[in-house]
């Protein structure tokens, strides 16, 4: 059947519509017409014609013959759904020209009820008056009946304009037409093995009338049945005469509830209850119903109840014990667990609701948890590249609160009912199994990473949610937390990267430093090559990550790579591994360039060489994982792998698997697993969303896969916001400064003295916290300048005593010589005053703004700096971190660290803000080998501790143990 697009459906939805019943029901037609008399628009599958319709005319009604377009119920679905959806949405701005006709919207509302009934399998087989196979809607519960009556009463005149029609009859007929249409699919015909009740063409089956009436006799009778579970105490009831006695298994696990009740535990009892369909307020328990014949439910109620029990017993055989006279009965543990673990759901699908005890309410569930009993790994690289595992187990919860080990053990040992926290709780068989086998096979590091990103894992054939834990949150944070600012570029890079390029370098650096890989999927022309070169230089700055980078690319790009390396990383060795005289001798650093063809030939030789980084440029060449090129590339080991491509997925999701399984093996599982768990469900969801508007655009599996791969695939397009930003780039660099001999002596003395006081302090109260802050403050001041720590007067010598001050002199000399201007931030006003005096003695004009600066003076200083009257502006971080526009500065120097990147970023934004036209260089001065060095590393790499530091600065460090604190502040050699 050719499906109708929303564009085709919209004009027809603005027409009126009536339903013309047929025999069988699915042969009925929806007739669309224009009350003004114009022909309705044509759509695929439409049947043009005319119809006699009863319409308003001159204050009354008249029969008019109008052109119509008839559609089968199947073809009318998208039109009516669009009419219903548009009618219930807010009117569009600028008028209601696109609103549907009320009659079309009405039948869309009836269709919504029909779809709801069909989804709940409220369908009854039947044979039409003419002898054809048909399905009809039913049975109805009280809510269905109320909704049906409301729809019947709300019908607009044009919707029921068929001469001689009854709105109630038309609505029921339309519900039956939809019910008779939707189940008829090729899959249904195959499953049924016959045409009747499965094929769309009418099947003449008068001989099946008695069978169909018998099947649906009780289902659509005057009452419906529900089942109520109660927990009672005392001896079991004596079975009614003629009923089957309850089985009596012996004592022990699985024994009858009555024995357990006599021992003080509750006895589960099942109570059948009858409900009138005509009047939902009428209901009675089975015992009451069969106590007398003249019940308010009517003379047929007892017979209907017996029929309802027989039908229910075909769904759950345990209900046969309710016959021949339905009554309340005691349940065994096994029966109760069957009801809990699936029987109740199957019964509900057949219109039989099961209700559970309210006086003993409590929801006992099992949730999978990972890493609940361990701290997040301090060294994520070692975790990902090693053989570490993460525990996975079932955690039992009562109303969302975890059970203790003792309580969980009690559940494992109990029968179908267990007493927890003063309440009796029902325990299903599936939950009991999980309670007995709480520990599951552990996750590998990569599997744990996938769980952290998606919140789900596969246990057997089931995909289950995994409860969030601090461990998983830390793992996810390590990969997904946004960087507080643009990453500083390598000092040896002969280029100024744009902001998005710096983000790309930082992203690749973060992934590779963790021992993972990734795919940089920027559009062509956005600078993937220079970002990769910057990554190489960045990794060379860290001894543990140094090593040669192998670039595999098409032959046409060898020359480009060679030129780009020489241009952006001058002095970096670059050699080609290509041609007849190729060799790897001496390839211990820099870049080695080869082609995919040569790589395929030399894979064993390349695999034997130690690589710091392997790069697949134009990685679409290896998107076919079965190709010999992809197989050869997988042989080459490295500490990290990066794929570069502008088209990560060209044809199908298998290409994505091929890329990411190379960069981060195991993340997506085997290719078979990927196809089963991801590709097949996504294809199904796509087919559903393009087949019916009712399904909407929800594709949960695709969104889940996006969560999983997003940290490993960075995709930027030229059209993306921020790729061509308003602001010029900002480059952040940590500038190391060596301590002088005087600073070293003061530093060691401060550590020794205050650490002794901390170790002597009892407990971890306010006194100890004060000592920790005293230690950290003193060390930061020593790193700044001895004169600050020693509180020396204005006549103290400054030059030659601080490595930071010497570095600042070098920076400012270069900045002012080039005509630049700088903001110098410090958190200490005392240090700012020392810097002001030092610069004055050197003849460098500078302004000073701090918290005590009057407002008028503050405004004057800002104006003078912006006007270029002095090139260096000394600023107190607290006083000048926000609210100022200092765009004349193209350099920002953080003389000391606030240890909170967000605060530092706000200060930096005084220069890097709207109005800035030049690139901004940010310099953070860090004393080598000191606590400043360690904190800088924590802020960049130790994400789990950085969470605390970012939030509260140095106050969080007061919670460290003495050993951790000593390790943090220890002065280390930098040689």
C-alpha cells in the first residue's frame, strides 16, 4: 500500500468527513467532502464519487449530493491522525488556515480510541451478518465506556451526515472497522496459517459463526472480572462443595501459604470480583455473587462469571481451581509467584485486572548496580589499558530504598511473602532468583565505560538499566564533563589555533591520555591536520606519552602532511615510509607517514615498532572491517589511536562500528552484537516512524547509541555555531617557574613546621582545617615571593628572589615590546602592591585596582587603561574578576592560581569578551615541583578530585588525610 505523506494528508484533513459502514467492517469507507460543494483534493488510493449527505441549509437540514473522496480505514489513518493531532495542538501564529475540519478532527479522536483498544488487544472475533470474517472492538472496561459515550455525544453534524444514521451506531461501527483492519498483516497470515481473520480480503465463513460467538460470548458479556490479592491470617477456608481442593504440598520452601499463616505469616488469598459493564458502580466479590440468585448485577451474572473464569483459566491455568463455583481461594507460593512474574500481565491483556494488597503495600524491585563497592580509579589510563574489572550485582530495593545485606538475604531465603521493615511484601520468582544470585559476572573496563555512558547493560538476553553510582558518575564525568575553558596549545606549535580547534585538541588529548581513542570528524577545511599535529606536540611534553606518531593516509596526502608538519611543528622529524627504500631505522620520534597500500604490505614490520600514536587519515578507507586494509591496520599497536574523517557514516551504521572498534576496541562489542543490539532495533524504529504517524519520531535506541558514541566521536560542521565565532581565539598556557634557593628553603620549612602541627592536632575539626588552610596559604605566598610570606616592608628587595617574578618580567617585556597590553591577576592585594612597586622601579607604567579602590578611581583606571595610558593593569581577583570590560588587553596573566577554573575564566573574560578584536593569550604562572604544580595537574587530569576542587577551591583540600596532604605539598625535584 502506498503510504500518504503529511503534506498529502494536510489538505484532506481540512475537509469534513463521514463514516459509511460496510460488511465486513473493514470494507467501510471514510468519505471526505467540502461542505461548499467543491471536489476534495485527491490522494493516493482515493476513490472519487458522490454521496447523499444530510447538511444544514436555511436554518434546517436538507439532503445534498456532493462530490466525495472515499478512503479505506487503512488509507484514512494518516489523514485522521493528522487532523486529531493538529486540532489538539495550540493554533499556529498568524491564523488558523491550517486547522482541520471539526468533523475530520472528530473521527481522528474516535480513531485514537480505536488504536488504544487495539494496542491493548481488546479485539473479538466474529462473523458479519453477511457471513464474512471480522474483528470487532471489545471488551470494554468502565473507562472505555465512559470515553465512548462522551465521543458519541460530541459528534458534530457533518461527521454523522449519513442519512438515517445513529451517531452511537456509527461510532461503534468505525471502532469495529479499525479493529478489523489493523490485525490483518502478512505476518498474521503466516502465523495463522489461513486467510480467515488474517487476510484483508473478505472471507466467507458462515460455518464459523457459532465458533466465533462461543469464543467472544463471555468476553463481551454484561460483566467483566477482576482478581484481588489479599494477605490474611488464620486457618484456610474450607473449599466449597464441588470445588477442587487446593493442592497441599509438604512443609518447606514452596509449601502452601496456609501453613505459613498458622506460623504467624500471612496467607495470600485470591478474590474474584464481578463488575457490571453497563453500570461501573455495580460490583461484587464472587462469594457475594453466588450467595443469592437475585443479585443487582442481573440474572445472567452468575453464568457470565463462570464463563469469565473459564476464559481466564485458559490464560492462567491455576484459575481452574475457581470452578465450578467461583470463590475466594488460598494461593500457594508457586501460584503467587506465577501471578507476580507474568500471569497478571497476561490476564490484564485479556481485560482481567489484578489488584494487590494496599494495607501491606510495598514495591520490592531489583536494580543492577556497578562499582558500588569501590572508589573511582585514580588513574583512569591504567584502568582502561589494564585488566581491571568492575563488580556488577543486583541491588534489592523496597520503595526505592536499598535493602541491607541481612534484608536481602532474608528475601533470598523467604517464600513468596517476606516481612521487611514491619510490612509483609510479595516476592516474585524472578526477584527471588536475583536475590539468591546477587553477584553477576564483572564488567571489563570498556564495558563499564559503556554502562556509565548509557546507563544500561546486557544481562543474558535482557537489556537492563543500571542504577547510577558515584563510581559510574565519576567515570562518565571523566569523558563528558565540559572543559572549563579552551585548552592551552603546545608551546612548539607554530600556529594560533581557533577556539574550536583547541577544543578538538583538548578532546583528543583527553581521550588518548586515558588510553582510549576517538574519531575527529570535522568537515574538510576545518583543520583536522593541524589539530593532530598539536596533539602530537602536546603528548611529547609528557614523558609517559612521548613516542613517534604513525600517520596512515592516501598517497595523495603524503606531501600535504609533510608540509604541514614542517610548517606547524618546525624542527619535528618527519619521514615518509613509502617507496622502495623505506626503513624504520631511527624513527623514534616525530612523524612517520605512510600510505594505506604500503601499510597493508608492511603491517608486520610496522606492528613491531613502538608507536606513541597511530592516526588513520581519511579513515573512510577502513570503514569496511572485513577488508584487508582494515585487518592490517588492526595489527599495528599503539598507546592511542585517532581516526580522522569528514564522513564517519556514509552508508550504514556498520561503518561507525568499524571506526570506533579500531579506535576503542570493545566499546561497541563484536560486530554481531552491534548488529543485534543496535542496528536491528534502530532499523525497526526507523521503519515504524516512517510507516505510521502514530508512532511519532521516537527512536530510543538511536538516542541511546548516540549517548554511547558521542564522547568518542567529535563532529563539527562549517555551519555549526561557534566554528566561525564572533570572538577571536583564546589560548591558555601554563607557564612553569623554578623556585629560587630562598623560596625552596622557606617552602620546606613551612611544610615541616605546619605538617607537624597538623599531625599533632586531634581529629578533623575546625582547628585542623585552619592549619591546612594556613599551610596552603603560606606555600602559595612563598611561591609568589618571599617578601609576601615574610611580610617585609616597602623597602624590601624584590628582584632575584622569586622565580615567578622573573618569569613575569620576561613575559611583560615581550608583551610591551610588541605593543601589547596585559592584565595581571592575583588573589592577594599585598602581592599586587609588591608587583606595582617592582614594575615602577623597572620603569613599566602600571595601574592597580583592588577591593579598596573607590568607585570613581576604579572607573578612571579602567578608562585610562582602555585609552592606552599604561600597558599593565594589576588586579585583585576578587575585586576585578567580574563586571569589567578591559578589551584593550590581549594578554592575561594569572600570577597565582585561585584553584577554581570557573573563577579564573571569569577574570580572563575581562579581556576575552565582546569588543575584543585580537587573539587573547592567557598565561598561568605555576611554581614547579610545588603544590601549585600538583593542583594544576589535578585540575587538568584528575577529574575525580577536580570535582571537589572546582566547586569549593582549597577548602575541599582540608578533607584530605595527613598522608594525602603531605603528598600534595611535598617539594619535588624538577630536574
